[in-house]
C-alpha cells in the first residue's frame, strides 16, 4: 500500500503537466482571430503543403487545412452541416450529386483568370455540363498495372484479368463501384448500368474470377505490387504512378475496351464563409508553377496545359499514365451518381466477396 | 520451470515486438516503399520536422489524449465508485448502459456522436473531438477500476471511519490507494485508446483540427510516408524510456525501503 | 465506504447524453429508410417540364430532396443469408481470437504475478507499449512479415538454398514455391490476437496481483501443492479478470474491420467490414445502423450469458 501511495504524487504531477501542455496546445492550434482565413478540405496527402505556405505568404490569408479519406466521408460532413469549408475537392460523381443537392455554389470565372491554363478538353464533363461549379484539379483512369518481368507480352485487354496463367497472382480492388464497373465493361455493358440483368452478368464474371484472385485490396495494392506480391492488378492510375516511380519492373495500361476516367475537382460549397478567399486560392492552384509543384508531389495527371509546358511536355507525355491513346480515352467514361441504385451495387458486391 | 516461464514471456515479447522492430527499421530505410531496402538514412527524421501538418496533428493527438485520459479517469473512477455503492439492480442497469459503446463498432459510435452534435448545433472542432474521446474512454476506466473495488475489503473503510476519519479521509487514505493500480491502468488504457483512435475522431472533428491517426489513415491512400514511421519510432522511444526511467526509480526506492526494513529487523 | 449518492449524478448525466442519446439516434436510423420525395411530372404550356409535389406545390427543378420514413425493409435485408453467414463467421473468428488470447494471455499474467518474477509492472508496461504504435502501421508491418514476398518467405527461400535437405523436405511436403500465409482466416485471427492480447493480459494481471499472498501461503501451509492452490485459490479469484478480459477481446473482435481487410486480403470479410462500408463508400447509413443493431443484440446476448457466469460481479466467488 505504501508503494501505491508513492505513485499518486508522480501521477498527480504528470496530470498537472498534461493539463498545462494540453491547454497550451489548444491555444496554439486555434487559428488567430484577426487574420483572414480560408478553410480547405482535401484528400489526404493530395497537395504539396509548401503551396499552402506560399499562398499565405503571397496573400496573407491563412489556410486551415483538413483532410478526408473518401468522398462519402466528406459529403457526410458537408451535408450534416456541422462544419463549414471554403474549398473542397470532391470527385466527379460526388460533384454531380452535390450540384443536384444544391451543396455547391457557382464559381465566378472573372475572379479566376488562371482558368485559361486548364485544357478545355477536361471541362464540360458529364458531371458538370455547364462547367459552372468545378475546376478539374487532377484526373486519372483505371487500368492494369503489371510486372514486366513476369508478364512478357504487354496486356491490351481486360481479359488479362481472367487469364488462368495469373491464378493466385492477381489483385483486384475491394470497391463495389470500381470493380463492378470494370466487370460491366468486360461484359460489354455500360459502365454506369443499373440494369439488374447487366449487373447479374458482371457478378457472374467476378464470381468466376474469384478463385484466381490472390486478394481484394484497397490502398495496400501499391506496396504489394512494388514488392512483387502479384503479377497483375486492377489499379487507379495515381497508384500506378506511385508504383512505377518505386519500381522499374512495373508498367501500366488502359485496356482497349475502355475504362473509367475520373476527375477530382476544386469546388466552393454553398455555405462557404470566405468566397473571395476561396476564389483566390482556386486561382492560385491553377497557376502554372503551383500546378507543376503539386504534380511533382501528388503524381496524378493534371489538366493544366501551362504547367505541363513549364515542366516539359515531352517528359510528361512519355508516361502511359498521363497520356493514354486518344482512341482509348474516347472510350473512357466518368462514373455517374446513381442515387438509390448505389445500394444495388453494394448488395451485389457483398454477395461476391462473402461467397465462401 | 523458472527458465521455461522466462522463455514463455520471451516468446510473447518476440511476438509483440517483431512488427515494432520492423517499423523502426523502415524509418531508416532510404526508400519510400516498405518492399525494398534502399540503404540507411536519417532523411525521414529531417523531413518530419519540416512537415507542419504532421507536427500539428501530433500536438492535437497528445493534448487530446492526455486531456481525455485525465478527465475520463476522473469521471470513470468516481462513476465506478458510485456504481459500486448502488443496489444490485440499478447498478446492473447502469453498468450495461456504460458498456454499450464497447458493443458498437467504432464507426457507429463516431457517426452517432456526430449526429448528436448536429442535433445540438455544436460546431465540430477541438471541443467535440475531446468530448468524444472522453465518451469512449470512460467505459475502459470503469472496467479497470470496478474489479479493484470488488476486491476491496468493505470493513476497511468502515474501520477507518470508526477510528474518526472523515469519509473524504477514509476515501483518500484507504480506498484510493487500494484501487490506485486500477485507476492508473484505466488512465493508461484511456490514453492508449485515444491515441490509437481513428474512426470516432474522424467523424467528430472539424475546423481544421486533425490528429495523427486521421493523418495516417488518409495518407494510406498514397502510401504511408516513412516520415510517419520516423514519428512512431520517436514516440515509441520516448514512452519506452520514460517507463523504464519511472520503473527504475520505483525499483531503487523499493530496494531502499527493503534495506531499511531489514536493518530494523536485525536487532530483534 | 459511506454511501454518497450525489456521486452518481454527473456520471448518470454523462451516460445519458453520450451513450443513450447517440444510441437512440442509431436506433432511429436503423428503423427508418430514406426515400426520394414523390412527385409527378407535369408538362408546361411552353413545353418544359415542372414537378408537382405531394403537398400540391409545383417546382421547376426535379426534386432531389429525400425524406425519412419508418420501414422494416432494412430488417428484411439484414436477414438475408448473405448477412447472416457473415455474422456467423464474424462470431466464429471472434470466439477463436478470444480463446487464443486467453490461452496465451493467462499464463503471462500468472507468470508475471509469480513471487519470483522481478519487476512485473515493468513487464506489463512492455506488453502494453506496442499499442502506442498506430494500429494501421502495426498491421502493415505484420503484412510485410507474412506476405508472399515477405520476410518469412525470403528466409525460407534462403534456407532452401543453404540446405538442400530442407528444400527436399519442403518439396516432399508439397510446398514447392512460397508459402501463402496471408489472405485467409488464420491470418485474420493472428492479426486480431496480436492487437487484442494486451486487453486480455491486463485485467487478469490486475486481479491476480491483488490476491492476498497470505491466502496462497495458508494453502501451502495446509499442504496444498502448487497445482491445488492454483485451482482452489488463484483460479476462482481470477475469474472476474478473465471475464473482463474476454469481454474486452471478444467485443472489439466482433466489430473489427481493418484487420480483416489487410490480413485477409478482402477474402475474409467480417460483419464489421460490411457495416463500415455502409457508412463509407456505400453511403447507406440506415442499413449500417440496422446491421449495428443486429451486432449489438448478438453481443448483448453473449454478455448476458457471461454475466450469469459471473454471478453478480464476482461477489460470490468463494475460497475453499
């Protein structure tokens, strides 16, 4: 008991120290009141944080920066209304949904002069036909990442993912929409189909493929492909870039049947507090040098022509990730917001992975 | 037999520490990927101290963890004592309520707390994050204090009061020292849970407040940066040496006390 | 201890606001679904389309609003074989995990509290310490040990090269290439045991440590051998700790999700993964809440059984 009594004193001291440290940290992390601030909500690790410092230096506007993991998480926070952001970066189908639900506001292009840097090819996509609410930040495709040491003839078709030669040697994405979408393409159906018969085809295809799949992965795919855990994998192009930077044995292809193309776009939520600050930030991100800086850091393909020229177009276009053939790109489509039919995808996907 | 026991503890330690050692190793790996060894480097440590997002997340994690652990230890200990004094039936009822959050997946707790704040029109931020952490830490404290109370000799504090101690004195002198190990392990548990939590934090934070787990999970999207391994190594080393230091001090004191007792005993 | 009723007030208030109210919100989500506001299209004179809502008002844009209505659809969906099978598997995995933790952890607590073991508190701390490394990082680390291209397999390959006899033996055992350790249920159990073992050791240790030494000495004086005094004294006294350990391992095991994704390679989905998906990508909070309610009921039933074993908080555990 005497031993325990002695323990109380240090614990009390530690507690007191803790409280002081905590209060100090709390006061330090609070944004100062006098400064103009904007609140930015972005994907994790999706900007070179040096850009944020640069923006603060140039404009004096402090950036409160927060990150999310999935579109749905971000949507929940915005729709629930507990928080307010000035700039957010959702993906295509989520932009469509948020426009429909009046959660975004139209951008005043007069205040974004650098919009001229954006390749018009990437504007007016299905999710924002008037190009009124969003500025594309990055874009990418889905495709096959393969190990050139073990896959000797470069794949050109999605049929590679059904090849018994890669049994227990292929990785698929554990993501209902993405994987079922590709399965729909493999069956010759529309990427966004909600026809139960089409989805049944896709389901059967994936069930047939299942015994050959080593694992259904999400973010782990990068480490696994770099380590040579499998020979082929269904990946997003951003992950492919990361892997190819790390390993010389990997290459990427967007199969000829077509694929999904996705955009992550910069938007201003309807309930933004500092719209003019947000416009300045968006314009800043569209500047050639800043877009180039972010490209170097993030690695996703960018729609910013001026930035590509600045970095050297030849080098940029040499990557199969940044520059898929136009005829393949023509067959790539964005995911549409499916509303209640999202449930159908989820149900089918659960049936596929829990089939044991 | 004694060797066998030591060997068993040794094996468990190998099991617990093998992945930790590997993580420490990665923090010195001159390659972004876990898959290949690119040679020894300290550059991740250098980069870590330049990354303001990670550093501010670290500050939030520590301050939230310590505050939440301290407050929930207070609340949980008094709660456990109050529970212990209740009659059987209401105690069972309240105890089941307290255990409820542990039955939920974290995401459900996180979402339900977020809905609660939305219902009360509270702006998400540091305060909501702290409240949520307290909310999920308290049951752990209660769970570690209650068994200690059950083992308590009920006559002891009565005896103390018969001898003229006030209830407060009785509590401080008799009850508290006896349940202190439980309180302490509750505190450590709460701190550990708070530092490790991602999901509940994610749904209940806002206004730019982000902790380390959120940073790490969202980073996983592009491959976890070895900077995080470096940071984990530093945290781990700090805690490790702090504990060793505290325990060494304890051991020395114990040895001294023992020596005293023995020297007293000899004349008899 | 003198009873002090005022103590309960702040605690009960806290429990109400932070446990019962959020729970009520989840129940509300569980028994409701969201559906689009019904409307009828009406052709306007100028050829455009307007939309009439139920209350008779007419709007120009297609209504996107949702409304929340009571429904048992989600309960019906929950009872489909897909979800019940997932639940059954989750329970099995959680039970195996708990059992393995108990078998591994009880001896640890016993050895640490043994009379001849020096510095038990320090060792206990060392056991908890790994939890200070982020959960995700620890699991990633296990993956790099067990992967096909992982450390164990590269050691195995090295061993084969160094000792042809081993190579032959392994080949005869049917292991020709690398061993696939990951991507199955065993790997998931391993990952869960790793993460939850300290939860089992801590409460058991705390309780055994508290046992009055004189009891054990008395038992020895009365001629009980170590096994007998363990069965008669230590074991019954440690039951509350064991039950608490079981709770603290079993409950998170049922609802876990990251471990099963990473160690099982998505091939061993558990109910926690599915719940997680509902609140994440699938974005169906109502169904997620319904599934959570199901899991809660099952776990509560389990705890109820456990409580009966506990005989009201261990007060009636007798010695001798």
